[in-house]
């Protein structure tokens, strides 16, 4: 395979330019703090009729800060002051704050040392006791899947009991055979007519558990054991697919559960602390908090964004919102953190994203030359299971680097092409530390790419630390779950081509460290893969043992070609592992100069590979740094960036004031 030297040269000068533009991405080199002089102020005890130039109300109560961000925005539009400092407290945004080109160059920041929460939810108060620890309050618009109380997500009431020991599978029934996309067939006796109420909801997974669907149940056909749904599921719910019935007030019997009672328009909730509920209320996520529509050079820093529905972001950028920066913010209990569509050269840096409904950062349709780096992103996909910490499609030349990613329902990082509108090229994924992904789905990866169409993506996946890729699926023939299964370290799915996978550490995957599925001209070089893990025999051609590489034809039975596998350390922690490569009509490939431990050379390959102990410092202590005398160095292997990954672990996320 060609080494793509001209492309590497191009990437070098682009990288130099990008580093100059994005110098704020370097740890410790953060945007300069806004100073009190020349700023507007917003405070909960403010008044939009005041000047907004004082940090607190004056003694006579005649002047002080503004009360709303919209007023501060309008004041900055009209004058030369371009900074707003926000005082402590929670601001419930009754509508989305929209910034346009008229707001270019403005800055929104928390007042030094204070915690500011911007909420996209409606605060519900006036709760009254109904008995058995359940409280109710009037609510004109029904809740959906989410309720926030005391800063934490609560559970929607469900037919089965909550099981803290099995947080990813509790509440699910296994379905019977069915072919209709808008129905679920339940087993006799599992569902009765009394289960139906208006706004009854159902969460479904097909047997392959690619993603979940969330729909309303329109009726229950007890004669034919069918749930009739408000729409079609993505994948048919057939034998051993699963469903979970939700939002019937009769199910509400455990602390932390809520439901909406349509008969009288009441939100029902069983809180952990009734006194706190009566004094503070609860929050129903409703709306996006901040929208940049053609705005540029806006800086948002040290704010907390909370309470948006699982399908909506806290912040959206669209229509050429370029050159903006988001630094040291927290995104808690939101559907998505930030979505960038058609917006370039933005920086999402040193933020924390936690308890996220679907996705942390989404780059879509022309969101190019952005940097997503040094963020701590964890507990992602708590409601919708199809997302990841970072999702991208139809984009080019983005950097996704130095992020710490943990506990996702599906992907850590995913870059997708479904069609010509979503072609992606020139993106770099590097120096991320990704652990504990794919807790609830399978046929997935800690880092995944989709490449339908097989264009040369000119993508680099390098120097990432990947551990425990999870993977969960229903058994084909029995009503229980299989775990771990079907989750790779790096998954180049459906014809993904032209990717360099180099310098990565991959441990405890549940199919392959690296899976090439129908793509061409991919390089697998200088990686460490720790294999030797028994997994479920999910498909008839699988042997129940993980591999370093899997080569397989793609969705249209397109056979991969020109895969290069070289100078890797392939270490089996189980003696006499049968092979390191699964080949299922895997096309043409070369494999050589690899160091193999407790696994044999591949037949017809590996002429210059070596079977030997790589001399890791201490496998029992999870220290895979090579000792000085490692034979891997003689094969041209270059040590991995262990210090950099340690820095990512400690510095990713919000930095101290």
C-alpha cells in the first residue's frame, strides 16, 4: 500500500496552521479571563430596567445588574461592551437565547468563583401528597422520558421493578415472533388490558441491540398479544427482542420514579426527599438553552448547562457560526451537549459532559476544522442508545483529541458516512482515553467509522488508549442477554477506507481489537492489542475467542483489499490462543514484523514476525510500558505515549478557577 506521503505532508502544514488558530486547546493555555471593567452583569436579583453595569444592586435599589441574558445580549449589541458576567444561581430559560452575527465577538462567563446554572427545563412546584410517599403537581404539557430532581435524573415508572445490580437490562421483557414494524408481540400473561393508559410508553430493542426506540403505545390487543405503537421501530422486534413498558401511574411504587397521569394532567413523583421537593420542586426538560445562528467569535465559559430533552442539545451552532469557543463548561442532564451544523473552526475545550441523554458533541454536515479536545465525557446515552461521546457525519478536517471518555451506551467516538451527503475526510482522532464503552449495545466500537461508498477517508486514528469495549446482545434462541459480545476497539465498518490506525493501546474488546469490514487501503501499525478473552459465539462462523484483527466483507459483500498489518504487539493473556486474525472472505492483506506472545503466526504471513515475550513492565499491575530490552524495538516498534494518556486522565474536563 502507498504510504500517502503527499497526504501526510499536507496534514503537517494544516496541523501547524490549526495549532496556531487553536492554541487555546493546549492544557494550561486557556482564554484570558474577563475582567470586571467593561462588563455587563446578570443576577437573579437584577432588573432589566437597570443599567447592568453593577455586579450587585446598589444600596438604594435604583441600579444594579440585569435580570436576563437576553437583556445583556441586547445591551452588548447596542454598545461597545462585549462581555457579560453572570452571578451565581440557577436561571430557568423560558426560551432559547439566540445569538446572530449581531453578537459577534461577545463573551458570556460566570462571575469569578461562582456557579451558574442555565436550565432548559420548566420548574414544577406546588406538589401535594397523595399517599405512599407519592406527590403530584399540575402540569399542562406531559413529561416525556425525563425528570430532574435535586440535580439528578429520576426514573420513569415501569412495569417491572428497578434492579440496581443490573442497570443496563432491568425492566425488559423478551418478545415473541413478529414481523410488523409498528407492533410488539408479548408473551401470554405478561401484559393485560389494565396496562394501557394514555401516554403509555414503550422502550424496545431488536435482538441485535443496535439501538433502542422510544414510542407511545396506542392500544393493547390482548386477543393477539400485541402492543400497537405510535410509529415504526427502526428494526423489527422479533423473537427475543426486548420491550419495557413505561409511564403508567399504576407502576409508580419505588423511590425516584415518576409518571404523568393524563386523566387529570398531573405529574406524579415519589421523591427521595419530600421536604426538598416541596421547597425546590422538580424540573421537566423542555428546550435548547443557547443557539448560535451565524454568530462568530463568541466565547462561552464556566457555565453549567442543564435540563434539555434527550433529543435536543444544550447549545446548537448552525448557518456558519464560525470561530467560537466553549471552555470549562459543564453539561449535566442534557440530551446532547453541543451540536455543530455547517459551522467551522470552533473549539470545544476542557468541558465536562455527564449524565447525557444521547450524545456529548455532534458534528454534522459541513462542521469542518473544529477541535473537540480535553473534555471529560462520561455516562453518555442514558435515554437514547444510538449516540456516543462524539458523533460526526458529513464533515472534514476535525480534531477529536485528548478527551477522556467513559461509560457510554454505544460509541465512544463515531464518524459516519451513510450516503453522499455524509462523506467525511481528513479527520484526526488521537490521544483520547476511552474506557467502558458500549454498555448496552453491540456491533459497535469504542472508536467506530462507517464508510458506505468506500471513499478514501484520509483519516488518522492514533495514540488512543482503549479499554473494555463492552457489547451486549439478546441471545438468538434463549430469553437472556449475552455479555460481552460484538464490540471492537476500532471498528472500520461498512467499507471504511483509507484509515491509518497506529500507536493505539487496545485491551479487553469483545470481538476484535480492530475490525476491517469491507474497506480498502487501511493500515494497522504499531498498536498494542491485548487479546485472549472468551466471548459469546454470536454467529455461526465465530469461535468464541477475541482477536487482534478481523477482516470481513461489507454490507454489499464488498471484499476488503490492501490491508497492512505490521509492527504491532499482539499479546494473548491466555496461553495457546489459536490465532490473532479472523478472516471471513477478508480480501487481500499483508501481516509482518509483528511481535506475538502466546499466539502463533498467521499461516502464509509473518515471515519476519517474532514469537516472544514483549517484556511489559508489569502485566499484573496493568503497566504495559516496554522494558528497555524488549524485542519489539528490534522490529521497529515505537513506544506508546503513556505519559500523555496519564495527563489526559488527570487534566481532561473543567479546570480550576
